[in-house]
């Protein structure tokens, strides 16, 4: 069990909540408390409300002084001007941890400078309290209970289907929560998420320090607008990236981006070149795109995505056009698509019809031998040592290929169906995927399946269930794999 | 009605089919005939088979000579060596159009040069026949019957939900058919699709000529590996792009891409710089990525995506992080995110809480006034003349925001629900989208909604039903809008 001071922030046994009531649609505090209750939080909940006797079924207290014990954590969703007094009352009670959701701590009040941030920092220091925010969305922890039944959740709208070892620390509450509203899309759910807001007391670097040794964190995601403690950040990042990947998406750099950031968190934003140089030194994977952030993270998180040993891509396709496009994009994005050795080509040639191609891409067009596509050719490429990554185009559902719509039974009545086909499907599916995933591990060569059918197609789901990585089109994995290759190289050199 | 010779290829009233039988899973010809039948083709079908009396319920003929009429079209899926003889028989019968699916017309046969292509070209010329292929997947035409009931389809696995005025001509059968397997994903379906294969007789340029004046074609998509008639292509493209957009995805250019192409269609591929220079001259929109191809096409095809008058983006967001990232990405991708004029800023400032931002992005965080987000601010930006495109982050379902999971009725029993909320939802939805779409047309400023919920989320669907353009994350529209802006400018100049 972690002894890091932030561990208790994410695993409270009791929580006081300021700012919730019983009228839906009126306050953000109510919404947040609903989320906590819905997440099957098993700790005690103490709503604090001046007038109400109960809030959402929980006994409410006029003041935190009246609460019969010292809560592990207080969450505050109140107008900023009352927050200093609430901080004092929490301090008097002995509360040590606060999540301060409210914003409005740095904007001008009329013409007057806003000193609320300084005030609450001082109060917190006086009482030995630590707090996240202001202007944050709180936290999400799917690991609060070892058995996985229940979460600590102040910010996800909907329950995450799974829990993962992906943890995100974000200077934007949105990036920490709204990337996961579609729990199927990137095929991974977040395990722990932290919205640090304006970082008046606890910052992103603190959480980096916590996730460094956190056993429930294998991959760390960051959304950064400004790094307040650059030296410490670099030192920590270097320590972490030799063991765990860190992926960052940076909101600063452009003129408009910096303008947006200034208004968002009051940071000054920064210079993209300086940021990039710093990031490069640390081994952190950087992306500018949210989809790439999700795609890279999902690959890093997959237990069946071994780090590639180089940048040489082998392409196996059942269609010429996608093969050419994958090859183009791969080269454009810094990967290598080597022509196979004569030895390997002659082996492949013997196994293929003369309409096929065997130079790389292997284009099996008109060859219906799916065992070649799914198992034999991938294994031959892995064994050859000539490639480091395999992309398979055309991992399409057998069922879809082997069935057809038959309105009013127009066709089936005239057709001899090979009756054994459907029965063998289930075996077949497992039969063609599992051996290749094992080989992928054995040879440390990641395999990416491309199925242009819907991401929710049963066959895509099946491959994912069996541990495979599937994309609907090839652009997305091809565009981001080089970054993973660079990280893999960094990691090898630093270990 | 078009008098172009290719029109009849796509609208046959009768078709002879070589290579289909009654045993599912044995021949590609059977699969293709199943597709034709399933697409509710209303013409006559004449299977040609040496042994069978019926094929899929249709009376079969030993030879095309026995067919009681001259079919409009013959489709051939037979081993290449018998094709010349079949061509001759079709010629004798008086058939004028052939779709030649089979491949294997240019590869070495043992050590012998393959002259089959030359043979069939000569036969076709002798009889005045035209043919697509060899090595193609045929065609798809959702416009064959004016009332939309029925298709002519040899290549789509599944029925397309809608028919659109997007027509694609492709040197890869896959690109012409498999991009549409998930009929929801890019939110548009193809209207006409042609796989031209090896272009022995009819080429991509012929179809470009056909689509030029085709009233059922508003946007033309091309997948190109090699252009055989460059001069004619450029001349035609220039004529077309001043009226209809053409978007191309190019499979050649890289070393590996050219190697793949050589094996795919026997073309030599090409030099990317030369291709790009040629494309630039024509006003064609070029992309290297299949998702971008779909995204640009879907925007061009939307009746509610007016051509932007410039590259200035206005961002309205209910969250700071996405606002900063959209601004960054927009600038990175050649767009402009101007700071609003003082006049506009002061108007906006008055309508926003002091925690908000009004410089561009407009960040309404903590403002719950959805009418501002959806209607008022977009209109103010349009009227100002200061921006050309609007991106709205946070177009999230009211229902999702206004409802919550309530396991075992733990919460609802304690909560005063504002009863009127749910009833007003339906009105609300229409109320906030429709006026902005009208304004978008009026001011010729496209509006793009970003909803990080699933693409299949009811609210995303609703916006799309009402004619809006929705993406799940901002990367994709932001990455490709500049290309549309460039085309819009080209179009203005050439008209």
C-alpha cells in the first residue's frame, strides 16, 4: 500500500461535501455528489448544508464542526468568497485534505485584485492541509477497492466499463474526464484520473511523483498547459520513463493556444520549441492530437503490444490499395517498409498464387487461405528478423464474409450452404488470433489488425477480447507507431 | 438522362453472369451474384453455366448464344485463360458492355509473357465492346432506380443505409467498397462506386468524364495509383473542380508504396512531388489519409456546410483544455484563430460570467446558458464578419447531462426532479440546432459541433438528423478544414 500523501486523496474512507442539495439541475455540487453515490463509494458521506436536514438521503450537518468524526477528505463546491472561512472550519476540525472544485480565485473582482488564492494557501499551510484545485473537477479512482466493486468518482458522467492501469493527471478537467465518455471507442478505460485545476497547492508534479511508484499505474497520461516546477518535473519524468511510459498532450505553444490558456488556468502558456526540447530530454512521448493520445495510450496499455525493437514494418494485406497506402503512410511517418530478403521472398512466393505479391507488402489478393493471412505469414515475418512491427489489413469477420442478407429467403432456398461453416466459426476465431498473439510476445513484434468494419463489429470485438489490437482504418496506428518506436529505443538505452 | 456511354454500365436492364453457381463459399462469382440479387436489382439475370440448369433460382444457359435476348451487360468471373473465348461469344451475341472481374491478365505464366490483355482488347475492339477491369470488383449504383428502391451492386457487402451524391472511381476495389462497411461511421454513404481495376479498356479518366455532367454526382472521390492519360485528366479535372469538388487519395510516391502498386495494378507508381504539382494545378483536394478522405468528403457533401470565405476560425467551448487544443491545432494546420475585435469582445464580456473568456476561444466555463453556446454566440460571430468557420466544443446531450444512473433508486427518491425538464428536451434539441444551421447558410459560415460522447450517441445523431456536422473529437475536422478552405478559394477564383 502506498504511503504517498496523495494516496489518501484517492482512497478516502469518509468525505464531507459542501455545495450539494436536493434539487436536481441547480448546483454542480449536487451533480458531483450524485456521481460519488453512483460510483458505489463505500465510505461515509457527510453533506454540509446550512438549512437542509438531509441531502440525497444522507444526514446533513450545519457545519463541519458538527460532524461526529474527522472526515478523510472535504470536497468544496461553493462560491469563492466563502471558501476561506470554510477552509478555516475544516482546519479547525482537523481535516487534512480538500478538493476545491470552485473557480473564480484569480479573476478581478470589479477592479480589485483577487487575493483569495493567497488567502486559502495561507490557511491551508497554517492547518497543515493539502488541497487540489481551485477550478478543478476532482478525481476518479477505479482502484479504491481491491475487488473492483466501487469507485471513487467526482467527475466521470458514466461508469467506466473496465478499470485499467492508465492514470491521467490533467490541467484540464475536461481532458481528465470527457475523453472517456464513449467507453468503447479507444478500447480502454482510465484507471485513475486527476483534475489539478489551478494547482494552488498540489500540482501535476506531485501526482507524477505519486504515480511513479503506484502499482496500479502502468502508463501515465498528462495534459499540460504550463509546468510550474520544471526541474523537478524533468528529474521525475526521467526516473519514470525508464520504467513506465508517460504520454503528454500539450495545450500551449500557438498564439491562440496561449491566449486560451491564459484565460483557462491563468498560466502564461509557453513556447512550443522549448517545451518540445524539454520533453525530448525526458523520454516522454508527446502528441498534439487527442486521438493520437488515446491511440498511443491504448497500445502502450495493451498486454499484447510488446515494444518494437526497430522501425521496420511488415505489411500483410488481402487488398492492394490499402497495402500501398499503409506503405506510403508508414514511410511518410518515419517508419521503414523494407523489401524482404530474397530468401524470405522465395519462401513466400511458393505459398502464394501468381497474382499475389511477396516483396512487402505481402498482398494475398485472391488467396483465400486465411491461415496464411492470420498465422503463417505473421510468424514467418517474425522469425525472419527482418521486421519489427506487423500490420494486417483485412481482419474482417468470417461471419460477415460467410453470411449474407437474404430478404424473404430469396437466395438460401436455392443455395447449398456448407453446413459445417457456421459451427466452425467460434473455433476458427480463436484458432487464428491466439497463436499470433503468442508469437507476437515470443518474438517481441507487435501485431496490429485493421478491420474496416465498424469498431463495434463482433469480429473486431472478438479480436480485442482475445487480446489483439484492432483499428478500423490504418491511418491512426501508422501515424503514431513511430513515437512508440522512439520511446522503445529510449527505454532500451536507459535500462 | 445521361447519354454518356458509361451510363448504361451503371444502369443495366439485363445482365449475363459468368462464374456463379449454387454452392456458397466456392466461387467469387456466386458471392457477386448474391450481391446483385440482394440489392433488389429489378432487371433480368441470365446466369451462364456449362452444367447447371438453374443458378440461385434463375434459369441458367449453357452459352450466351442461348440467352433469349441480348443482355445489356455481361459480368465475367472466370479463370483468365477462358476469358478471350467468352469475350468472342459475347461479341457474337451483340453484347456491348462487360465487367471483367477476374485477375491474372498480366502476370507471367510460367516463363511465358502473358498476352491475355492484348488479346481481349483486340476482341473487344473488333466487336465494338467496352469493358471495365480486368482485376476489378465491378460497380455500385444506388441511383439506378429513381425512387431509390433497389440498387445495382456487385461489390458492397452490406446495403448502404442512404444514397448520396458522392461518387468514387477507384484503382483499388477495396477503396471503392470497404470504406463503407460501417455505414454510420463517416456519416455518409456512397452513391456510385466504380472499381476500374487494371484499366485495359475503360479507365478512371472515362468515369471522370461521365461524372462531370452526372446530376447524381455532387462530389467525386478518386483513389489513384497511376494516371494513364495525364493531359486529359488535368483538362477534365479543371473543368469539373470549378463546379464540383474532386478529392483524391494517392497510393503512390513512396518506395514501398510504388513497390506495392507495381504488384497491385502493374503500374509504375510515381513521384509524389510531380503528382502533387499536377494536382495543385487542377484544384483537386488531395489527402494521404483515408480518414481525412472520408471526413473531407462528408463535409463537402453536407448540404449545411457552406464553403468558408476564409481561414479564420471562431472557437466556442464550454471547457478550457479543448479550446486551447483546438486553437493550437488550427494554427498548426494553416488556419487562423484571430483575437476578436474590442467591439466584439466587449459585447461578449457583458454576456458572460467573469470566470469566462471572450477573446477567441470563447470559453463559457461555468456559464450554463446553452442558448449562448448553441445560438447566440455563433450568430454574433457570424454577424461580426470576423470569422469564417465556427467550431463548438461540448455539444453534449442534454439528456445525458440532465439524467443520471440511479441503481436501486438510491438517489431519485431523495431528489426534487424538475419535472418539466424531460418534457422540454425534444423541443430544446430542435430549438438550439435549427436556427444556427439556418444562420450558417445565411452567413455562409460552416459550423462544426464536437461531442466527445460516442458518435452513435442519441444527441450526436439528433444533430446530424437536423443537418449539423458532428465529430467526436476535434482533431479530425481541424486537421482537414484548411484543405476545404483552399478549394473554396480556388473555386471562387475560377468562377
